C-alpha cells in the first residue's frame, strides 16, 4: 500500500493543495478517487498513474473528468511514498516542459531539505 504526501515549500505552502482547492466539487472528488486508487492498489493502471519519460524519475497522476484533464506530478521517495509536488490542468497533448522543470526543481528541494543528495 502506497502513502501519498503533498510537497510543502520551505515556507509551508502546498502547491497541490492550493490547486485542489481551486477545483469544482466533482473534479476534486474524481481526483480524490484516483489518489485513493493509487494508495490502495499495488499495480495502478497507466490510465491513472504513469512514469514520465525523459524526466528525473517523475510520475504523473492522470485524471480526466468530462473534457477536463488534470495532472499531478510527483516522484517516489521510496517504494511506498509518493510525493506529489505540482498540479495543473492539461491543455496540450504533451506535458509542458515548464511544468516538468518546476516538478524536478521541487523534487530536488524536497530531497535536499530531507538530507538526501
């Protein structure tokens, strides 16, 4: 069973929580359902959780509700801990490079503050 953790900046801000609070109720419910799926199942369908290629070991939570597509990017801190650090509404086919760079920067920040080099 995996545990999902939301990254917090050094000042205590939580970008993923802030994004989730901006969603409509049904959208937030669907995101919560997908996160629960990731926590409870050892093998999660790639429809919901997929490794991003050409990144620093980033994974994306994939949520679609109606015509809206949401992505939450994060990484595995160990086999059981999923750290989610960036979320956005996807409007293009490919995940934007700026979103990937931001997620990689937050991953480095998290690991540095945790004492992992």
